[in-house]
C-alpha cells in the first residue's frame, strides 16, 4: 500500500513538472516573462539537430571514411560545439554599473 502511495505521489510530481515546463516553453514566445531564454532554447535546438545530422552521417559513412574524412568530421564537431559555447559565453558578459551605485554588475540577458 505504501509503495502505491509513493508511486502515485511520484506521478503527480512528474505531471506537475511537465505542466510547468510546457507553460514556461509557451511563455518564451509570449510577452510574459519566462524561466527560459528564447535565444538559448533556439540555439540548443539547433545544436541538437546539428548533432543528430553529424552522428547520422558518421553512422552511415564510418565504413568508407578515410583518416582525413574522420579528422574533417571531428573538426566540424569541435567547431560546432565551440561556436555554441562562445555564443552562450557572449550572452553572459557583464555590464558594469555606474560608479557610486550600490548594486554590483548586471548580467545582460537578451
């Protein structure tokens, strides 16, 4: 009986988390404030699509790839990952506040 109660509670928590996630994703494209950043969500989706394409290409061609092809493939992987990381870091650059202000530096969001 206790196990059923714990499972029921777990399913309710998962359901509430999924509802919250869907609401926050919906808020990204509305005028309301969202927990998620629109730019980061879109760049994450683009990165995932790119990764899927790269892995699909690797699986289809691994038998016929030469060492040069493999180096080109891995270089493209690192280039794509590095570009994504640099875009995220660019968003995190800090903006200094005027001297004499009591608050610290602010993080630029979009």
